[in-house]
C-alpha cells in the first residue's frame, strides 16, 4: 500500500484527527487507514461493500 494514492475524508477536521483515508483506483478493493496512525494495519474492503457503506452513511446523514 506504500504506492497507493491516499486521500483524506472530506469530513476531516483541520488537524487531521478522528478521520480516515482511502486509496482510490485500485481494482475491486478500497483500502482504508487511520489518519492518526498511518503505520497501523490497513483495512481492505471490497468495492461493492464500500459503496454500500458510503451510500448508507450518506442516506443517514440526509435524515439527520
């Protein structure tokens, strides 16, 4: 994952805490890591599962 192009969530607060980063454009997977400790294990999700998760979060945010 060292060559992955990571991006920080758009919901991050300015200091980079309490947030996640994801790596885009990897076929079939979405790696996720903690912005507070990038040396810890990276979580790998299938792209379909990640898409359903993001849709559910967006749907819930619209209800709030």
